[in-house]
C-alpha cells in the first residue's frame, strides 16, 4: 500500500510501534519532541526537515528559508514548554548552487538562533541531486523541570489557541515566531494538561491531541481566530500556523485569560472549544457545517 | 561562486565561522560530532543525512539503506570514542512510495539500533518531490568521561587505520560496521591524541586531521591496507570506508599493536605513517607517486 493511501498518522503509527526504545525514554515518537532521561536530568530531542518544493519554493528569500528551518524545530521544543539548547544542521543541495545563497540560509538560521537562545554547534553539507533539504536537530530542557505532552488532556478541558489561524502560505510560514516565551510562561504559571504546536492545521492537529488524550472534542467554529481575509475553512486546514494549541481545566480558564491579556496584550488567546468524552474525533470534510465536529 | 568551486571544506569553514555558539560548546562544527557541556556532564551531538542517488541507489535493499543511515551517525560518535544514546529520524519521500519499502528502511535502522545500543526515540516523515532523504540525529556520551577530537595530533604521532580501505561502493558502504567497540577500547586503554572516521577517503580525511592538528603528514603507500582487488589509489580516494583513523605517540605504538592483536584478532590495524611538522598537507592528484605526500 502506498504512503498516501495510509496517511501520515497511520504511517508513523506503524513505523514507531516496534522501535527499540530505552526505559530512559519518557516520551517517544509521536509527540512534538522525544523526552529522555539523561544523567543530570531530562532532555528534549527533535529532528525536523524542510524540503524545497514542499516547505519552501526555490525563489523564496534564503534568509527566510533558514529562519523557517530552525524555527520549526524551536516551535516543537516550545510545544512541550521547553527551552531550546543546541542545534546541528545538515543541508543537502546541488554543488551548482551559489555559496552566497547557502550563506544567506545560514544567516537566517543565525538570526533565529540568536533570537531564541539556540547554540548552533554543528553544521554540515551533503550533495543532493534534486531539491534542497535542510534538516535540523535540536536539543532542549524542560522549563523549571516541567514539560507538557499532547496526551495529558482531560475531559472538559478548555482548548485554547494562540494568535490567528489560516493563510500562512501568504508569507507567515517563512516569518513566524515560535511561541517559545509564551509556552514557557504557560507552563510556569498554569496547570496546562496538554499542548502541541499547530503545524498541520487545527483540523489535523486537534484530532491528534484528542486521540492521544483518549477523548473527543467540541469546537465552536464562530470562535476560531482567523487571519485577515481567511475563511474558517482556511483557518482550520491551511496549516503551518506554528501557534500553540493547549488544554487547561475550566477552573483555571478565567485566571489564565486575565493574566494572558496583561502579559501578552498583543497576542490573541482564544478558547476554541473543549475536549470531551464522546465528542467529535475529526472535522467533516465538506458541508456548510464542515468545521463542526462530525 | 558555486559550491563546487569552493569545495566542501571551504564551504563549511565559511559557514561555521560566525555561528552563534554557547560557551558550553567544547567542540564545535568541524569535528565528527559537536561536544557540549550539559547539566550532568558532556554530550556528543551529531546530525547526518543520506540522499537517494548520492549515498544509495533507488534499487538498493531498503534494510541496508536504513542500516547505513543510522550507522553513519554511529560511526561519527565512535570517531570521538563515545557511546551512542538516542536517535531521532526524519525521512522525506514521495507519497507514492510503498509503505513496505519504508518499513524495511526502518527495519534496517532497528537492526542497527539494537546492535549498537541506540534508542530510536523519534521518527517522522515529510514529503519529498524528488529523491528520498533520510536524516538521523544522534546523541552520545563520552566513554569513561573521555573523548577524542581530530585536532589533538602531535608531531611524530603514529597514524593508524583499522580494517582495509577502498572499494566500498561494491557493497561495504551499505553493510559496514561502525568501529564503536574498537574506538571505546582505544580510548579506555591508550592515550589516543586524535581520531576521526574515514568517510571521504584517507586522501581527504587525513589532510583534515593534520590541518586541524596544525601539522603535516608522511604516509608510506606500501603500507596502506587495501580491500581485495583495490589499487592504492582506490584505497586512498574511494571513501565510505567508515574505518577509524587515529594518532598515537610512537612510544605507545608497540604496546597498542600487541594489545590490539589479542583483543581484535580478526580486524587489521595498520600503521600508515605519521604526523609531522613540515610534512605533506595533501595527496598529489596524479603521477606515479600520486599517493605520496605532495
């Protein structure tokens, strides 16, 4: 069976079920990052790649390509409420490419590294006979000893989304700011029960969180925060938002909203619905209520 | 200027000179692995990738492709004398590929992980519009608190190579065994001053070690250990040997050779020359003495 017939989640589910994993692994493949116990504490570990023609076009600003490559991995560390530490980068590309282009990709990575306190400790190049591939591996540590996984959601938890959704391909996907300080703030101050970053769109990512938490969900489409000129459908399905999706007990919701407005007055925080036993497990593909739970 | 005009070493040298790097970084980009101080000790970190059409052909046994992808990173940890710990993998490929093929790639990685004690804590897939791309990030720790870098070579150190060189493309490049236990044995028992793995061929890698150690070298071509039906030229330049190249003070050489023969009777260990102030810095491209120092 072809990969597209199985779908990404099923492919990953099948691949990871028999991986040799140490008992030191606290969180394995399937979450935003792996979490392993190491001497001295707990480490977060993530590898991610972007591919020309899929995640960026050949004529995109190379600084933005580098920014995106590193920030995607930072966003995954943020999704666990962690602090990023050290990155190693591999770029596979044609030898016919100009050095100045590659140098600009690295300039973009350097900018992101400085901004988010990442140390770029390794860089390597390989040859590609086709598109450019940029892979980034990033380590991190928990914030104040704590991290959040996507499977911790509880029945009736409120679901929140930071920022606005949809339309990322117009440019945000190359310029986004991973919600690092916001995620660390959340994990320090509130009992967040589940969190992830929205990379594939709420319609894909929320069912993943709900399923990992063995729950369904209920989402009010009217409340979806949308970017300018985006339909609710685009907010649900465009993907590459790199915003946070998290769940928190309803008893903490009011206090969270007040504190958030004070500390992040310029970034929207929206309650989009709740996790619910027996709730929806996916979003309908079509129909006038296509973004209601099926 | 195009990348091929600069050459890989110069490209990497230019890219890494302005990377933002923490003081925790003990060894930065340019060695086989990065080495960073983390809470609880020292961590090795490596990312590597293999690309269809460059590092393997589309019709290669997928189990062997997976084996190679992980073992290349293990070989880099071995090159520092380290012990590998946790790996995360990203595979970018067409959605038209059969799941059974990808599953076999993972089976090969699982085999290597089990054999060398690596925990596969994360796996992810991405789409590729072109060749298959497999990136592996691997963490490690020093052996008994020690690790070896490639820049520690001293004047008149003897240069040793494990195994035999050349002809790897006939099959060894997909089946090689990273010299992990050998490297750990070396670092435990002997004062190894510099070490690296031979991935690009002795003619490319030895000048790197010598240059990092601010020395030249002298190599006796007659003593190069060659695989069957390989010329000395092939032993020098084919690459993908994944053997160890290391330097050790001449006073320890005899004791090393005796101990090696006892503990690794089936793996050749060959003194191929020495590091030397004012020695050669590269191998000549052509001529009947082309593998003599230029």
